[in-house]
């Protein structure tokens, strides 16, 4: 376990959810939620940084990382269920008001919840390369690798695979790539290693094809929103980011150079953007 973090397991909406928690229990809270095929450990770098001033809560979504897999994938792998999980999570942790930092799917959950079940409780919302509309070709790209995860004999091969599919994350050091690989692998019964998630989670796009059409939720938001858009993102298109500036909560949009979908939230410049926004400066 990394210094400064604690591991918790909570029952949320009937599923066991693993959480990595950083910082002082009494501090102002940030919920930091990962992307579709990732785990809460993706937030380690920024959570460690923010933990000097904040209590940072990094869940593994059901079906990912150390959280329980759903026995009802078509019913539960969707934003409405993840929103229920989020409400149960913050209620159990005693978080009345908090900020939300979400990458990709984690941002969509935050957007939906901030306009819905957590309205008035989410104080400030950071969306990392996600908006109320996503580009279909990017969804197809992500589905193509996430829906049928490969398996490899060695960690070295898995590391190379992650470096390929997550090249759009931008710069990561070799140590960061190793940590990403180690925190998002599981071993199969035949001994091979594969990414640490339930492949059925991509059924969200089949069973809930309109899950990411969130303009109604966007227009209902009444809180400050910061959007981090990867300069080369194929998921959050420039015209959508522009519309987010002029509609609904009228977001501040910051372009993150040198990456696509999605910025890895692992550089001093990215930390500073998030920190200043949460501090209201």
C-alpha cells in the first residue's frame, strides 16, 4: 500500500465496492472517479498530491479493480446504477458536500449525479476529457480493446499492451507505467495476466445505448465546472467543448497539451489546474 492511503470495502447498492482513501478524514472531500476500463488506483498521483489539503476518495466501480463484479451486467453496468453506488458511498462516508473529479466515465457519473441524486452536494465538478456528448468513433475504439481484453504470459507484455492502448494519456514515466500495469492486472486460471475488469462492463453500450447523451443533465447543472480536454482527444470533440462553454453551467475549458483521451492527471501543471479550481481561485 502506498504511503498516505487506506483501503476500504463498503457495500453500496448491494455490491461490495473497494475504495482507496487519501488524506485526513476530517478534511474537505474530493471524490475522484476513474474511467471505463480503469481502476481507482489511476488517481494515485493526483490523490497523493491533493491529500495535503483534501480527503480524496477513489472508488473502483463495480466490475473493476477490487470491487465486486455484477451478476446482472445488463442491469447494473450503467450510469444510473453507478449513480446509486455513488450516493451510497458518500452517505456511508459521511460526506455532506464534496468536490468531484472524474475521468471519462467517472466524469459522466459525476455530471449525472450532480444534476440528479447528488444535486446541491457536489460543490465543484472537474470533467477530465468527457462531456454531455461523446464521439461514436472513440466509443468504438474503446469498445474494441475493452470488450475483449487480451491475456499475456508475462507482465512485460501486459505493460507493452497498456503503453499502446493508453498512449493518448500523454507522458508517463516508466515507473508510472509499471504502477499502472501492476494496479490493473489479474491472473487467469491458466496463469496468464489480463486487465483487472469484467469484460461484460462494455455491455453498457449495448443495453444502454443512450447512456452518455447527457445534455439535459448538463443544462440542469448549477455549479462551477472545469473541463480538461486532451488536445488530441477523439472522444470530447472541440465543438462539444465549445458548446459546454456557452450552455448550462458555462464551463471553463482548459486544453491539456500533448495528450488525447484522457489526460493522466499526473503532472504539476494538471495538479495546479485542479487545485486552483477546487480552491475557487
